[in-house]
């Protein structure tokens, strides 16, 4: 590896009474319909994220652990590879306090010492197998794929999230002409690695602007300079999102930076199989546990979106399966 690659992970302790007190000061003014307990409750599997990083990606330069201010009791904050970053350390004061993950994402590039190349994780995203640095960055660029798709809505998705996706699409559409982008980056927009997806891209090629796009809720590689470029071009939109203490129908999210990289041709094509696997927790997680036990993919996202699950049982089962795969303590643990 010739260049440094950092990891950034965001985390919140939803049971911290001081955090809850501050959050409740502003929550009566929110319009965030997704602000439910499952967005903040802890499955107590974060230590396995650190174990997987150390075991499967030992080449990482630095881990930036973004937090409101609290840290897990077991975390060794003196680990030389770890940089604990409080919101107040990098988010401009005029936006604080903030409880909106979109607003936090808008400002990640401000983290002091952050490398130009970094991979962004939520705390429900895990590395499951050994990966080299070229899994995330190749030829000096983030590994990604052309995302064109028809617009669609999932009946189970919070409507607020659909608004956010629409805002992202509109921002990209007003900044880029899709036909010109394809002309300039044809081999990246139509690539053998995409397989049958190329047929869809060809059919959608008649529209001069983005119709819709696939969003993959998994770890994402970024160039810090992309954030700076989008801020310079779309300051008002990003400023508005950063000013939203809770999610808002006017927000954009991290997908704007991913799509900006794609539409400027600053990506190296990868296959859909390299994009990771997504699971929603339920009361029957046999497929998920089989995936973990047999390490069936490189990346996984374990989404906690169902309020009806037996939380204590699911948490216990998750810990048990991760412990079988990653039993050794990492140097990030005391």
C-alpha cells in the first residue's frame, strides 16, 4: 500500500442519561418519524467490529470513532490506531447539538487528520472475511458501481427516507447530464463486472438525467476531497441538512457523495457481489446466523428496524454467533 486508508465509524450510546437529556430538549420540535428506540439501542456487538477490523484489515491506517462524547467501557481509547472524535471536535458549533445521522455524515471530512481515502461504516456494518486495500480503493479511486435504476418505493420503508433519496436524486440531476457522464466514462458505466445489470442501464440510457438509483446500506469508500467539492458546489443544501437536529424531509445523506464520485468518474468498477449483504433483524435470523457462522460474504449490514423482535434474545444470539467467529480480543479492548 502506497497511501493511507482510514476507517470512520459512527456510534451512539442510546442509554446514556446525559445524551437522552440533551436529545429530549429538542425532540418535541422534530419531524423525524424514524426516531424510534431501535435507532439507538445497543446490540452490544461493537467489539466484534473492532475484532474484525484488526483480524481482516490490519493494513488500516487509523480508526476514527465518532461519538457524541461517550465511549464503551471496554474500549481502549489509548490504542495508537484509534482516534476518538466527539461531535464538537469536527462539526461546526452552529450545528450542535445534533441527533441526525445525515448531518453528521455531511461533516465527516472535517475530522482532523482524516486521510484523503477513507471507508465509512455505521455501527451495524461488519467485515466478515480478510480483505486487501484494493477491495475498497483501486487505481487510486473508490471501488463502486453504476447505480441507475427505476424509481421505486418500498412499502415498509419510512416515507421520510424516500424523501431523502428524492432530494439526493434531484441534487445529482441538477449538477450532471447523465448522457454526457456516460460518454466520458463509458467503460465505467457499462462494465462486464455488472453482468445482467448492463441491460437495465442500457434501457435507462434514454433519459438524460437519473431516473432513480440503487442504494446499498453497507460500508462505503470515499475521497475526502469529494466532500469538499460538494460543499463548494451545494453549500445551501448541505448547510440545511447539517442544521437539522433530527432527520428532515429536506435532508440529503451520504449517498450524495457516493453518487457524486460516480458521476464525476472518480470510481473503479466492482461487481454487485462486492457490495455487501444486508439483513433486517427479525425473530427468525437463521439465514443471518448461517451467513455469520460460515462467513459467506465480505461485508454485512445487520439492520435493527423491527420493534416487534425479542430484543434480549436476538441480542444474545447475535453475540453468541459473533463470538464463535471472532473469539479473540483485539488490541482495541482493555
